[in-house]
């Protein structure tokens, strides 16, 4: 797609960009993205309660994304599970 705004003029969150970054991290390190994340970021920061996989989080207090429509109440975003390829986002 063509770029719509000049560089450094707006902020836009981009899941595809984060997913691509995760793939690049895995390729460059030769390791699984989740292992790199835990070993090189989470552990050094002392984030002992951080989890990646749903089966690891289900027995702990956790947060979930929400949908927040302009004209109604917030609701929990479902389905909750994301494909593993989306973990970097």
C-alpha cells in the first residue's frame, strides 16, 4: 500500500509490523520468538508473572482485551485466543 502520511508525522499501531518484527527476531537469533522474548526481555526485567501461552495464563489473574463502542458499553473481546503467529503483536 502507498504511504498516506509523511514519516514522523503521525502514530499508528500496526500489528502486522510487530508480527514481522517477531519473525525477524526469530530468524536472526535462530530461536523461537517466545524463547527470545522470555530470555532476553522478560527475565532480565524480573517480570516473573509474565506469560505468553493461554494454557500458562489460565490459572493466574489475567487481563483481556475489550471492545469499546462509542454508543454502548464495553465488552470482552472474543474469541480470546490468538494464533501463535500473532504473539509479537
